[in-house]
């Protein structure tokens, strides 16, 4: 979209009108005089001023959609990890300069107000952040769409370190007000749970089923506006909040039990109380299933009854919507839609199933067997008895199809059943999604291939047409234009500003990789960004780092398959070689190892790893003999906001998961786009990043997926690597000796080292040597700053493919219009 045609809020508004509206919000919105207004008052007033601009466009977008009734996409996700809204909305509306000038005149610092905002952390990690990038790109690509999710009262926990150990605190993100949301209690939806299913017959004698839930919850929609980048479209993100229903309260209250009535109210409102903090390994908790059904039931009803016109014939639903299921969390929508059509509208099974199979599509985000959601049938049957019946019937008809396709293949039938028998009878949600969905996609080429060949191979054989790939992407608005203003300005100066919505245009930077002056300016930007990052963690965490050292970053959830432990072994090995005299200090590249990672509160090994990283960091940072050459910086509570200052500052991006385990990764894309070089395994989207940026500008190491599988099959013995590689042994021994824990060899020190030496589930030891070698290649390349910068510029120039705008176009072509 170029600037002359793009409707831009800025052109309709002046500094004077903006100031007037801002002051009105201070006075009448906040109820204070400007000279008495707190920073938070001013932030809220500014947010509402910007919101008013957005609202005009939003209402226009809604009117257009009601008039045109174009096919839309509903992105259903239990998580939307949005990050701060104010700056993003200023950018999208092009109001940044007007707001700054207006506030300047009033003597108010815009940056300070932006920093007041508490980010809505309504997600765990990759999956939730992807959903946020996607709604941004859907709006920017001008796709009629709506996001559906949960308005958690508490998002992902705040992380603190106490003596190096993670402590979780509730994330009170709504504490200071929530100017971006618009609640609509009048559009509340009632959702049932529990109870029984009864048979009944209509006058014609036809048999029906009727679900009588024994308790209900009300879902109140909260709308958020999602602006496209300066294109006039503002889409909706609708998050549901649980309230007790009136009837529910009164029934118990009237029965005379006030305490029970209150307790019931609390129970209902608990549903949207808190985000489950497990990333990739969901716990089979009843409240989680309640959350899933709650938001999905609200969303389907909302779409069918409120978004569609009143007289709409649901047989034509597939012409109007695709419900894109972000992993299996919303898959209970499948039996819910069946129930709506059959029980509530009297449809025949076959008709309902035909429509259902056309409107859902499923995105899988994992390869870990423990991450594939299953719900025990006794739990599901207790909470959603009618849905369980429907799932059984779907499964019966599906297995009939399997028998027809593969007569006599009993084993296959058992493998493919939506109902698992072992260890307890459970519903396999990924299988249900695959059977019901029109399409199934993985999130990177390798991942989609492994889904077809391994995780879902029987299904791929039966329904080859369903399987496709859409490689993930990231929004260049937040992760470049907003977060890296200096690099953005340099790029715009070189190639114009079209790249913000057409990221492939970064290719035009390629020739500049050979331009010494451009490289100098690029380095200047990096160096500025490093200093900015250093300033932020000094203030935020009291961590001191040198702004000149290489920033080597590993930021992602703490998980064994991601192998933070391998990074740690590299650091310890360097340290061990320096202190033992094997490596002269003069040969050590000055580096800051930056970690950012939250561990699921119940994931003991992950928490031990955090404690160990902090212990190693404390020792290294305090060792004067290193003359400050190595630093470990582990700022607590890594989140979207911190990512926005870290990623632009990074020189080296660590993407070192065991091959075949990381579905895609999206941090890897953000780093490459911001000019960091990657040291990575042949895993997830790393594969595509390397293909695009070129082998010379990417440090590949370690076993690939087939090698991992072979080694697994032939029997992996980690101890042999410990025995045979003396540097590895020395590093592990150093940890085990208590060198980082004040001589303490117990607790987490021994459990981590023992588990690596004895089991090493993700083969960190097998990849250690290759990793250390790759790090030596990194250092050699870094020593030639001109060559390094050239590689960095080429990383930027060749990363345009990883825009989430491109992902959305792929979804349109392969799934939504298919
Ligand atoms: C992958 N989260 C990344 C990213 O596609 C990928 C699971 C269960 C409960 C709560 N959260 C989860 C995930 O599974 C997840 O975040 N997966 C990630 O999705 C986007 O880039 O490789 O690990």
C-alpha cells in the first residue's frame, strides 16, 4: 500500500485537534486536571484518544462487512500474546508524530507514557505470539476476519529470580485500567456444562437427543480493535470473559445456601481467571477443558447468531467462514457445531457433518508426543456428555471408512481411532481435528513433512489432499518498524518504505551488502541498539554489560528439547578452558550470553536449568580474571516488550533444538530479519532460513532429523560422549564439582549432570562437539567485522519471506479459499 492511496488517520487530524481530544480525555475520561494527572492518567487518556481514531475505521470496516458479506476467517486460539498496544496503534494509524508533537507542547514525554503500558501477556510463547502476528497480518492483508479467544484476568505469570531460582507472581495486567477493550455485556452468551443427555421424539416420531446441562456460565465478549497497517481496515479480536449466570446464582441462593451461591459464582468466574502456563505439555486439567469449551461455544454462537445475518441458511456456512483451529485447544468446536446443527436446529447427521467438514481447518504446532492433547473420556463425558456421544459417532463412522479403505487391517484401525484405549480411554484431539478438518497444516516445511511421514502418517495416507504446509511468519510492523526504528530508517532511506507491507522488497538491499558505507551505518545501528538494550537491562534488572561485546541470544521457553543445557555446556566449557589455561584470554571473543526463558511452574528440570544458568552466570560475571570478556545476562520475565529491545541488538541467534523437535520457531525469523546470524540445527524453519540466507551466512551444526532417528534406533548412549570428549567431560565435571554453587554438589547440580550423562533425552552431548566447532566458526567470522556485517545485511535482505503477511497469503491460497 503506498502512501498516496492509503487512508491515514494522520492526514485527517492536526496537532491541535489531537491535543483537544487528549485534554478532553484527561478531564472527562479520567476526571482530573492536567496538572494533577498521574502518568497513568495521561497514558489512559492518550490510549483513549488513539482508540477513538481507530473506532471510526472499525465501525466502517464492520459496516462494509455487513454490506458485502464476504467470506471471512475466524482465527480461534486459546492464546493471543499481543504485547503492548499503544505504540503499535500509533504506528498503524500513522499518528505517532502528531501525538509526539501534541504531547511535547504539553510538556509530556510520549515514550514515558508508552512505557507505562503493561503488556497483555495472554499467551505462553510461540503459538500465542503467532496468533497475534496473524491478526495483525490479516488486517494488513485486508482479509475480513475475527480472532476469538479468552480474556484471561491473569496472563502468563511474572517471573522473578530469588537466589537464582524462578519465582512466579500473578500477572495483574488489568490493574491500571484497560483502555483497549470494549466489553459488551448485552451480547453475552450462555454456555452449559455437565448434566445429562435425554432422548425424545418429535410428532413425526423422529428420534432426537437433548442435552440438559446442570450448570451454566455466561460469556461476556470484550472487543479489541486490530488495525491494518495504514489501510483503513480495523478488524476485531473478541475475547471472552466468564461471569456467573443470574439463574445459576438464584437457584442455589433460593435453596437457602448463600455460601454455596457465592462459591458457585466464583467457580464460574474461575474459567477465565488465569492462563495455564504450560507451553507444549498441557496438563489434563478439568478447568482447562472448561476454558476450551467455554470460548469455543461462545464464539460459535456469536458467529452464527450475531455476526451472520439473522435469516442466514447455515447450509451455506462454508461459503462464509473458515474456523481456523490454532492447535487442538479449540477442537471441541467440532462436536459443538455438530450439536448446534443437530440438536438445536434439527438437522440430519449427514448434513451437519458435511458442513462441519468444510468449515474447520487445523494447524498443528508440535511434534512432541507429550504435547498432543488427549482428554480422558470420563472427564469429557462428565463435563460435556453430549459432545462425547457425538465424538463416539464421528469415530464410528470414521473407523468404518478406515475398514473400507484397509480391509482386515486391525492394527491400523486401533492406531487411527480417535479414542485411545491406553493408558486410559481418551479422546485424541489431534485425530479428531484431522478427521473433521478440511485441511491440516504444519508450520514449517520440515514440520509438515514429519507430520505426514510420522505423527499423522496413517491419516496422510488416507487423506493426502488434506495435508499442507504454511511456514510461520512474523509481523514486520512490530518486529522491525516499531522495535528497530534505526534499522527501519536506514532501510527506508535505501529502498523506500514499501517494505513494511511487502517484506520481500528487502531483497533490494542485497547489493548494499557490498557497500562499505552502508555496512558502516548498519554497524552503527547495531551498536546503538546494543547500547539501548544495555541501558534497558541495567535499569530493569541491574545487569551491567558492555555495549561492544557480541550479543549472543537464546530466548524462548525453557524446555529440554530446545536445549538451553547445550548452550550452557558451551559457556561452561569456554570458562573451564580459560581457567585451566587451555584457552588464552586474548583469544576469547568478548561476548554477552543473553538468556530469556520462563519455565512452566511444575516443570522441575526446566526450573533447575534456570537455577544452573543463574549460578554459572553469577560465577562468570564475578570472576575478575576474565576481565569482563564473558558475561551472562539473564533478565527475568522475558516477554514481548523485552524482545522488542533485545532482538534488534542481537548479533548471534541461538536456535539449537534437537533436529525434528521444534515445529518451526518464530524467534529465529525475528533475529534474522534484524540482522543477527543464526547458529542452528537443521530443524523447524531454520531449514528455510538457511536455504534463503545461504550457508555462508548461517552456522549450521549437529545431527539432522534422520541422523537423530537412526541414533535413537541404534541405541543412544550419552555416557560414551562424556567418556570420549575431554572438553565435554571437563565442563560437566566442573558443574558437578560445585564450582558454580559454592561447592554444593547436591540438588540441581547433580540431577542435571546425571540426567545428561545417563539419559540425555534430546542428545545434547551428541551434538556438543559440532556445536563448539560451530561457535569457533562464529568467532572467526566475527573477527572480520566487514565480513560479518556483510552476512548480517544479507540476513536482513533475504528474510522477507518470513513476514506473517506471506503466511496469511499462503493460508488464503492453500486453505481458506481452497
Ligand atoms: C512451537 N504451545 C514452535 C510455534 O507455530 C512454533 C501448547 C500447549 C499448551 C499451551 N501452549 C502450547 C505450543 O505448543 C507452542 O507454542 N508451540 C510452538 O508454536 C508457532 O514456532 O516451534 O513449539
